[in-house]
């Protein structure tokens, strides 16, 4: 059972919940706990669950509203992860907010120019480049998190690196982004469950199923948007 969501009361606490000896109202609300099927959960967990579902559902539909839901989800989960000393994941949410704003602008610009959303394929060279970038980011974060004494530094760093590459591809409407998100979900589920973030772990399990659906849906949309090849008449005889 997780107890770290309890509000702190001393000025020596590193937690953001303590400010001059009094908990901040926002953090107090997110820290409010309730029991569900014998498991103690926090309001922050529930809000993260609901906004996360909305974000992925809108992304599967290629709806631009996914960025607004994603910004709200990142803000909530950032507080949850910071409290769990998952510093890379917490910092990642700030980056997600910035990338979501960028993606929102990019999708809006393209939507104003084209009647239907366009999707992009990827190349082996591009994926290898992204893998190298993810490895470099992951190794750098790993060393930083060890210094900060964060929880599960190598796994936390890996999730962060993969997520950044996935979000970058999502902003470009690349179908390959879904395979990266699937990898993130497979790694995140056991980590969050082990930290007592049961609802968030379940959320990532739902994410996993929705990512598979999104990958299939975007592939169908890409195939449908591909121009038909018209064969010369003589080739039909």
C-alpha cells in the first residue's frame, strides 16, 4: 500500500506538498485517498487515469483534441511521479507538455491545409537513428538519476528516452510512433505496479491495448489515402 501521497507538514521536507509548514491546496486535493476494491487510491491517480484514457482515445481517432487532454494528463502525472521520486518520469511530463503544444500547432496547421489528416511511413535508417538517440538519452539520464538517488534509475531513464522519441514521431503523424508507445507501456506497467501506482499501471495496460488498435487504424488510414495506381489499357490485355 502506498503512503507517499500523504501531505507533509514540516519545512524540511523536499516534497512540493509542504510550503511554510502548510500543504498547498492543489496537492492536498490530489493527495486525497479513497478505497476501491480494498485498494487505497489517490484522486491524482484517478484523474491521471481518466485524462490518459481521453488522450489515447482521441489519438487513436487522429483527433487534434488529444494534445489538450495530453497536456492535462502530463500535468497531473508529473506530480504523481515526482512524489514517487521517479524524477525522469516527472521531468518527462514537462517535456511532454512542450511537445504537445508543438504537436497541436503542427496538426492544426496541416489540418487547415488539407481536408483529411495525412500519415507518414518511416524508414529503417530513421528508426536506427532514433534508437541511437534513445540509447544516448537513456544512458545520460541513468547516470543523472543514480546521482539524484531516484527510484529504478535504468528503467526510469529508458521509459523517458523511448517516450521522447515516440512523442516526436507522433507530432509528425508517423505510424511508427505506435510501436514505440507499445514498448513504453510494456516497460511501464510492472514499474508502476511495483511502486503501488495500481491505477496508473492499469491505465498503461489499457494504453497498450489502445496502442495496438491505434497502430492498426492508422495503417488502414494510410493505405486508404494512398493514390490508386492506374495501369495502362494495353497492360490489361
